[in-house]
């Protein structure tokens, strides 16, 4: 089959291709691993939030009016709650239900995550003399109280507890509370305890977000809510931004892989399956210049999938996944930037030039040994990342998410004389004469 070109200006979800993109369809691999167009893949990632809006609106209203009682009513699907808050005894008892080896791994992961995030911490205050008598700078202040959401529907996600809590503490946040679906799983409780979070609540889904944003009898409102979740959690976060800021929209997991002929098909397939096992709605896309690579990867997927414990979930996710063959690394980068994947794995002969040119990705993994799973758990970077193309405009979770800044100006009499005429002239041109007068009075004293 001949190559086909996508002309300049062709619209795709989130943007247009600035140059012609040559796509070479590969032969049918005989598996669910298939060719997929960039625009089609992106369109499928934009889950319609509107489908959940009526349900989330109802949940928010019930929590706002019913408080703790509403949370307990929603929890009945899973258990009968005596208390929304998790007690200290429950936290301590959780350690007895978690293998010592797992606890030790979480402690080590916590240390690595903390070490990397410490490097991100901004100065509390800096000032620079811009000209004689004029000092300008920035003051950074941590938020006072934040809430983290730790998913817990399909499985326990202790790593998400660490990823959300650590940067908040590093930033200097005074109070961190956490919500997770009831009853909160022991692994999650242990991770939160290791991370220093002792204010933990039995609340999941959109109702947990509403509780943290609006407050209930047990849960005091927070300034910001972070953490991944399903479509209902994501929509609740977006709908309640007037009450509490959020990190970013984060939906089902995804990976984009840029690969050339040097890529190992077994490693590419392993990365695909690793993301696919997260959720039936997860998605993976391979963008490659090697025309024979997709078929090789397809065979590896079949082989590795045979004994996979989460095979059913992976098979569902593979329906959302596929590959695109392009004509050059330049085109691969352009296609990847259009996708703006949550995770981007670069598996090419010379990866660093690709890293410098990529513009849109939640996190970037360079070379064959940089497994995304390392970033998920222990290398130290954060795994809470924007999905569904939102990496075009949002950054992954970091220390700065938990801070706010204020500019600082300190002007002497000499400095005021240097800019006084400019300020007065522009102020009077705008008809703001009191502005101009506030400078004139100072210059006369």
C-alpha cells in the first residue's frame, strides 16, 4: 500500500499539523494491535464529560445539603460507615495487613520522591536591583490546606498517595487531608502514614471531591484538590474550581512511544502492556519510522499477554491502542506533539535531540532502560500527569502546584524619580488622575 500524506493545516484534536505528515500503513498484524490515525486516536481520548454532568451535579448538591450523611449514604454501596474519618488505630492496624517488604519499598520510594521534589522548591523570596533605587522580586508562599484524592476502586494505589502528598509537604503546605473510597485499603493507609498524612477520610468518587471543596461536618474545605480519578472525579474537580483549585484533568492512563529501527520489540510491547493493564479505557500509541516494527511488537504483545494476570483489562485497553508509521523522526515528533501523551517513551538511536525538540508530554522516558514503571513508583519523578492531550497546556504535579506567588517591588526616592514621569504620563493618558497624583505626592515629599 502506498504512503499517504496528511497535508499542512489538517485539523486534529487539539491543533493542526504544521507540515505534511507521511503515514505508511503496515501490513495487518493479525492481532488486535492495529494501525490508528493520530486524529482518530486523539478524538477517542476526549471522553465526553457531558455524559456524567447530570450525575455529578446531583452528587454535589446532595453533599452540599447533606454533608456527612450524604457521604455515608453513598458509602453504603461498599460498606456501612460509623465514621467518615479514619482513626489512628485503623492507620496503625493497617501495617499488620501489609507485607513488611512492601512497606519497606514504600519507605524507599518516599525518600526518592522527596529527594527529587526538594530540587524543585523555589526560594521563599528573591529581590534583584533592576536599576538604582528599584528592587523587584518574587515571594513564594505555600498553600495552607490541600486535599488529595487517592483512587481505590479497582485496586489500591499507594504510589498515588506518595506522589500527591510528598510535593505538598515539600512546598510547605501546613495541612494535607486525603480521601479514598471506603473502606480505605490498608496499602493506601500505610502509604499515607509514611507520607505524613494523618487526616484521612472514607470518601470516594465525586462525593469526595465535593466534600473537600465545600466542606462537611467532618471535612474542612481545602484550597486545592489534586490526584487522579475517573470521569466523575475529574468532572467534579472541574465543576468545583470556584471553591477549590485543581491540578489538571487526569483521566485513564496512556503512553506514546517514539521508536526507530533500533527499538527492541519486546521492550516496546512490555511498555504497551504496562499501561494497558491500568484500566479498560487506557490507551497506547506507537509512532515509528520502522515499517516492520509494528508487526514485531504485535507478536510480542500476543506472547506477553498470554500469561498476564490482568489480561481481560489489557485486551479492552488494546482496543483503544495502535500504531502509526511515519516517514522520519521529524514527523514522529510532530505526531507525538499532536498526541501530547501522558507518558512519552523515546526509544531511538539518538534520543536526546528528540527530547530537546518534543514540546508536549506529561513525562518523558529516555532510552530502553527508562521504563515508565520506574517513574510510576521509585525513580522520584511524579506520576500524576495530564492525559487526553492536556499536556499541551498543563504540567504534571510538582512542588509549584502547591505554591502561589506575589511580585514584590521596593522603590526608593531615587528610583521613583527615574520612573515617575513615565507613570504619571501613562496614568493621565488612561484618565486615572488619582493614580498619577499618588506618584506626584511622593515626589514632592
